[in-house]
């Protein structure tokens, strides 16, 4: 079992990392293929247009949004930042659970 001082130090470091986060976004990024509806377009023959989308769940509802090509890199970066912070929060939860064991009864 880790010492209380060690756990408090780890807790403080994680809180600092969480406070210093950049912009982020939660969701799954995927490519969907769709038709545009224009007469004579290649998508009428089955060659559908690819598009990048992000799906996220909020209050039990799924929202899917188109990501313009000019924004793809930025949104991918935000998604990676979210996943990193999700890990920090999980670590912080485990540390706080351990700290509860160290409290006087």
C-alpha cells in the first residue's frame, strides 16, 4: 500500500495536469460515405462521397456532427486530449479511493 504522502503528491500532480488542459472534445471519429443528390454525380453510380464525422453521447442521446476537412486535424487533436484527460481522471479516482483508506475513522 502506498503512503499517504506519496498519494497526496500524485493527487496534486494529476490535478495540475487536469487544470492545465487545452481544448478537448469527447467522441468517436469515423468516416461515413453518402450521396449528394446531384444529377450525374459519381455517387449515383455507387461511388459515395466520404466525410469525417464525430459521434458523442450526452444525456443518453447520440449526436453526430460533420467535421469539415479544414477542421479534421484540430478535432483529432482535441479527441486525443480528451482521452488523455479521461485517463488522468481515472487515475485520480483510484488515488482518492486509496486516500479514503488512510483517513482516520
